[in-house]
C-alpha cells in the first residue's frame, strides 16, 4: 500500500464526535431555557434532539421546526429564539472524536499534508474547526457553502487538491458517509478510507478496500504497520 502525500478528512462524525457534541449542546440548552423545560430531564431533552437531528442530514430549518414541536415547552419559546440558540451554541459545543487530534498531530509531524472537505454552512463549519483548535494543522479547508459545491460532487474534492497541489492518486480521504464521502472521493480519484459505524453501506455498491473503526488504525495503516 503506497503512502499518500496528503490526507483529507470529513468533519462531522469523522473529526467531530456528533453524539458527544449533541450531549454537550443539550446541557447548554437545558441551562439557558431552564424556565421553559421544567417537564424534561436533560437526558430526555438530548434524546429528542438526537432523534430530530437525523445525524445532521435534515435541513436545519426543518430540524428547528421539528424540535420546536418535539419539546413540551412549559413556557413560550419562539422558533427564532431556538434557531438563534442552535446556531450560536451548537458549533461551540463541538467535541473532537477519540484519538482524532492525536493522530492528526502525528501525521502532520510526519510531514503529511492534511485538509478538511465538509458540507455545511461556512460560518458554522469554520467555527467548529476553530473550536477544536485543529486549523493550524490543515493545509486546506473546503466548506461546501463557500465552494458552491457539495459532496459527493467530485468538484469539491478537486478544489482541495488544487490548494494542496497534489494529484488525486496521492491523496486518501477519510470519512463516515458511504455516498458523500466514500463514493464521492472514489469518483474524484482519491483513495477512500471508510470510518465505519455511523451509516450502513449500500448493498449495491462495492465497499472500500480500506476500512477503519477507530482513528488509531489510520495511523497504523499510514505507517505501513498494518
């Protein structure tokens, strides 16, 4: 297995642990709206947020609307109040996935170029990255809103390659989503590395040859130790 010159990563549910981030956000929401959440325990609130969030793949305005209806408010709360709270506090609640920061530090120290290609709103995604403190390690950060392209469009991967001045065959892409990350990266000519456990693989599509269950496995593979 040839070692790449660069490794690109998805952000949400790859670098970021979305489950822990939602738990952290739930605590913030419970504290800030305590006067209107007297009938819900924090665990119950988190469960409703997770259910309506749909792993981040539901449009955010629809998510806020659905969450408004799913929570039994004990005092008036408006859609605008909840929407403002989400976009202000959820990005700041971002929690890095176990092992991610340490592995990326090791890869950067070993002179691999690193980057992020993520779907999402520009301000939200950049806020998450800054909150995690990982931007200094990144050669490039491509966010779909500012790029005008969304994964799995091969063009968004190509934008990252241009900024890093590398060829597709010199780059691995690590992500959790079979279509947006793995199929998108494969069609762009990159080597896909599937971080399993978040989404089932489509039955009619060949799985990537490189699969991992935890971040440390990526470091082992890139060092040729696996």
